[in-house]
């Protein structure tokens, strides 16, 4: 799978080899010391193939925090045809 994450590409461009510092950073540090999540995406032309467009690596054991206020408002109740007729 192709990786187009900016940080990973710059690290590879700096050292030009996967072994050594690149493997140390991307494999050993991110896999064993952090929870690693891939952000994947695709393009319109090749919609069946995916690529890694970003890495998200919070510290291991991080618990998501519920926002203090709701991000989205409650959806309004969907009106039925019967409700619309009764209003008239």
C-alpha cells in the first residue's frame, strides 16, 4: 500500500533507506510505544485502491474524551405525510 504521509516521506527522503532511523521511527517507536492508526483514502480515478494518506499515533492507552458540548445538534424528527396533512 502506498504511503503519502508527509512525515513518513520526509523521513525516508532524508535517509534514503528503510533500514536504520526510518525503521526505528516508523516501526519500533510507533508500533510498540504508541497506538498507530492509518488514515486511508483513494482517488476518484482509482476508487478501488487505497493509500495511506496520514498517520495518527496517540500515546498507548489514551482514552477518548467526550466533548463538553455536543458537536452536532439532534436531528429534527422527520415528518411523515400524515403529520403534514394534520397541520393543515
